[in-house]
C-alpha cells in the first residue's frame, strides 16, 4: 500500500500544495495567537536580559566574541527586532574558520516552534487526503514508512509556504505580528488568557 500512497501523492502534487496553502490561510489567526503566546513566554513575568556582543577579548584566531549583560530588553522594540537582533544567551557551533560559534537570537530559539507547526499542518493534510482516497486510517507506522519513501515530503514542502517556516521572522510577518511592540504582545497574550475559563471542580 505504501507504493500506492506514494503514487497518489506524486499524481496529486499540485492539489496537495494548493490544499496545504489554503489550510495555512484558514489557520492563520490561530497561528498568530499561538505565536504571540510563544513569544510572551520569554517576556513574562519579567523582560529577559539584553545582551550585547563584545569582541574586546577575542584572540587573533577566533572572532566569536562574548555576550555581555546590558540591562533588560526594552518592551518598546518590535517583534521583528526581538527575533532578529536580541540574543537569548545560547550559542551554536559555526563550523567556520576563525569563528568557533555563533550567538543565538530568539529567532533561532523559536525555529522549532514554527517548523513543527508548519510541518504538522502539512502532514495532517497529506494524511487526510490518503484516508479519504483509500477509505483507510493510515497508521503512524505506515505514515513513517511513507515519509521515508517520499524523501520526507520535500517536494511538497518546497512548493508550499511551509518552506518559509524555517524562518520565524518570516512567519511573524506572514501572520502580521512583526511590527507589534513587545508591550503589545504582552497585552494581547493577557487578553487571550482572560478568555480561559477555569473549571474549579477539576
């Protein structure tokens, strides 16, 4: 059956791409809310540390620099600035000569969220089409096998807007929060929390 599923996906590539992009439009408001929640986790209860990159003590053979604490991040900067310009204090190997590591921005930290959201949406739509076409409920094991057979669904990924989910700053722009101030993010997240009804009987 895996071969039949793969053939179906290959033969309906354009339709799947269209459906995935359409589903993304449908879920955009929910994505916006969830992205605001994710960013707000960093901002409450207190604004995180603002780091500045210092190269004063760099040896001649390594320009990695170090992060120096310089107060707190301003709540008046935009989401775009927060994602692209503020460091979260972590590092990752650069694999570049003369630079041992790079300092992570919040964009890199939020990449796992945006990628997981986008890829999950894509997988759900592929599952839905297979189940409908073959009148089955494809198991997780079968789907994993199909995933391998189809090269991680890279062809579909590349042709949909899901490929932009590798970059949280693009996703922020996509759902219209890139120019929000962090103070506005905090207020919006608080309003969302106010709608949550707690069942005291639990």
